[in-house]
C-alpha cells in the first residue's frame, strides 16, 4: 500500500462551482448552480438526488471531465484546473467508475484489463501485479478468474472487474456512479460491501451516486442531497435521513424501515432516531423485547 494513500488525503472542495450546458444557445441550462461543498476525507459519502438533479454532472466535474464555468474545484487544496495539461495525472488521484462500466472492458484477460491503469502509471511489474490481485480481492473476484477473458464472466463479475481496474490505480478519491445499477440484492451487497472494505483498508475518500436509499443508509457515512443543481442538504446519515419531508420534497423516497419507524413512533413507542437499516432496527426491537420480558418476569 502506498504511503500516500494510507493517510487521510482525499479532501475534495467545491467553491462557488457552476456548470452550464449549451451556454449561449436557446437550450442553455444551468446543471450545477453555485455549489459550495466539502467531501470529507476518509469516509463514504452517498450522493443522492432525483434524475436531473445534477449528480452525474457533479461527479464529472470532480474528475476533470468537465470544466466548471464558474468557481474552483480543489483536491487536497490544489485547484484541479491550475495545470490543464496534467489532467491525466488528476485521474490517477480521482478515479471515476461510470454507470455500467463493464461495457468498457477491452483487454484479452481480466488481469490485463485491471492492469491497464497501473501500467500507464509506469509502475514496476511487481507493483502492478500486487495491485491487480489486491483490487480483484476487494471487488470479490477470485484469482482464478484473472486469466480468463472478461467476456467469459457473468455480468456481475464483469462489473467487479471494471471497478477493480479503477481502484488498482489507488486513487485518493474514488467516485462510483450508480455502481449497483441492474444488479440483484446479492450483487449490490457484494459490490458495496467490497467498497466499504476498500475504504476502511485504504482510509480513502469514496463518493457513491445512488438512487437506493436503503443502500446509502447502510453503507454511507455522510449524505449529500441534490435538487435542481444545488445542494439541498448534507451531513451525517441521522441528520439527513431524519428529514423525511426534505427528502420527499427533493423527489426522493426514504428508506422503508424509516417509514415503519415513523409509524411506530407515531403510536407512542419510544424509539431512537438513528435507525435506517433493517439490521439496526432488529437490534433495537430485540432490546425492547428483552426489556419487556424482564419487566414481566420481575412482576
């Protein structure tokens, strides 16, 4: 593991950032509108919002694929557009996994596909191999699959291989745009669980764009809610998911377990606010049942 990636590097800041599609044309649209935001280092941030809220535009700005019309984007305090000729180096620091990344696989073997990015970084063969094996493990790919053609793999395995190719570059910031789109619950859990393991092992900054409130409640440390190109809310899970009216106003749903929790609390049952996953709900309810049983036995 590189020392550079073992610390808390990976702070991303947006200062007054705006982006306009079709500027100067009759189709002009402000997709990002004067955003001031900091993605905290060393945690997973869930980026959520209704279709058209500006999420995908925002992550392309973070990776340097789009240049802001106004404002600045800083990674570890450095403006990513200070030296435009070094944009390729930026992508080694800020890795972006597009939606359905498996369609971008092109090499003869999975191993060579994952090694493509590290090879462009001019690393030694030994270091490249270490990164290939380690990133494949994070993504849940068995080592025996590395020498197969990507097209021999299942759809979910190809998705993991494509993600492994980005994390093999060991970026300070990893951005995933709808990484579990089209996958079944087990596939979603494999990928997001792997990203959680990756984030903890590297202490890196991970940003996940998702429509799944349940997934974001389970795997994110912080949440950013977007609406009409602006940041509607940002903060910890408890702070954001407890604002059901705000989420619904942003065109989003709330986790199903949150709806159940609100019904139970509405019936006078005293419950904690920090419950957004089924696992946490089970813990709380079991504790309540144990307490009730002990009370009954004591009578």
